C-alpha cells in the first residue's frame, strides 16, 4: 500500500462514514424448534443419561441412510474421528501418512498420536486442497494412507486420488468435517474414499457443540475402529443428547446447503475483477457442489494481511485468517516432498468469512461484498 492509498483507506475505512455491513448476521446455531423438541423427548424418556441411549443408534442409522453408506461410527469429535479412521485403515507406528502442507492442525496430530510419520505435499495453486499430481513423488513402501481434506469451499479431487491409490493398497481418508451437504461426483462428500470423517463442533454446518462420525462400507475398517475405541466401554462416544440434536438437522441440511451455495455464488460474482481480493474460481455444478463452512478469499503476497483484516472488520465484515500450515514443522516430526510453495501462500495470504452470513438475506451478502469493494478501491 502506498502513501496515497493509505491516506484514502484511513479516511474511508477507519475515520469516517457508516460501516458497510449494517444488517444483522444470523446467529449460529439457530434456535431450531425441532432440535429443542428432540432434546425434550430424550429428556422425557430418560435416554439422555444412558451409556447407550437409543438416539445414538437412531442418528447413526439416519446418517448412514442420508449418505448411502453401510456403517456410521459416532464419536466425540472430528479430530478423534480422523485418528480412529486412520486406525481403521490399518495405520500403525510403522507407517507413513500423506497429507497436504496446508490442513487442519488436528489431522497432523492424529497421525502423530498413532506414532506414524506425516509426509507433506503441496496444495493446488491458489487453493487449499491436496494436489494429487504430487502423490507419486511422496509414496514409499511405508505409505499406508492419504488424508484428503475438503477445505474453505474447495473440493479435493477424490476420484483422481482414489484412482492413483487403488492399485497400491493405500487407503484414502476423505475428511469431510467442514462440508456435510457437499457433493463430489454426484455423491455425498465423505463417501468416495475408503473411509470418511465428519465433525459436529459448535460452529460446524451440523452441530451439537462437539462430536463427530466415521463412515465406511468396509467391515474390516469398522472392526479396527471398534477395537481401538472400546476400552471397557466406548472411550470416545457421542452422547445421547448430542445425537438427539443432530437427527432433526438432517431434515434441513439440503435446504441450508442450497441457500449457502446460492449466497456464496452471489458474493463470488460480486468480487469478480477486484484487484486485491480473489475468491476461488472453481467450477460448481449439481455433481460438484461445495459446502461453505468458510468462504475463502486470497490476497496478493505483497499486501499486509493484518492491515486488510482490521480494515474489513472495521467495515463490519466477519473475517479472520486461515490455518498456519505445516511448512515450518521440523524434519524431526515429518517429511516434506517439494517446496510446499502453494501451501505457504494459503497459510500467509488467506482471509476467511464464517458461514452464518450466507444464511442471511441478499442485502447482507451484498453489504459484505460492498465492504470488500470499499477496501479494494483503495488500491
């Protein structure tokens, strides 16, 4: 930013005029009446306090039907789901697991929790998901699994990753923790890999405060998960109350997904031609339909991200930064294939908008687009 741009910015964004975003951003989670009714039923029949309350199995059955999978294993968090899923794929301390150099930190730690070694490869250029073209260079005789995560409104190329792995006996964990409702090749995200994971943390698109689930069609993987989780009883359970809260959310998931997607398209279209803020350019269709836990925008490397962050917040935009990435992790903890240049860009130049604004009306989306435009015109 030069001196004239800085002066213009200070006048527009910090010292004068009303905020661009005046509309109220919807609360999350909403006060769903059907969730309250489900919780009250669990209270009334006493299942809420049971070790094996019936609503847990009811949720597992309903989620399996929605996804079209054979098995659903509910658990206490998405992070635990990833660790148990890796164990379900047969990963041990003798193995290596490939993941992207930009990903949720818990996925790296889940590999370490087993004692296996993380192997990092780059993400797509101007993106956030694993670049499958780097897979072959990272494979060794110790490779047991690959974690491919859908992130920030971008879908990993699960079909191509699976094609590259299926003749090698290497398992694919499809991390769909951010994207319930998304579709990949006309199938629900999380169901194309050998095993999939979901998160139901407080801010997630399906939420019960905490919680997660593992999904698979493989009987052997389910048995390994069961053995790892059972320690006198299930050591990582989803509670009956949490399950009760999730069941009615399956009824509205598709509708909310469609509303978020439409709003995300509106905002992306509004940002075309901006000089500083660059939304994802991925093609969307009925077959490839991303879900937006976060709406991502990247900025050029020479701009001060913290400055832009504060400017947008001053305009009322609900914006923050992304993950730090793994590029600076020591060789003691992991191996790295290539420079991870794109992962570094993702870690340093990403701004994220939290999803509740996508459920507001069009005027809210337009106001957020206006906040970005107002700052963008300063450059």
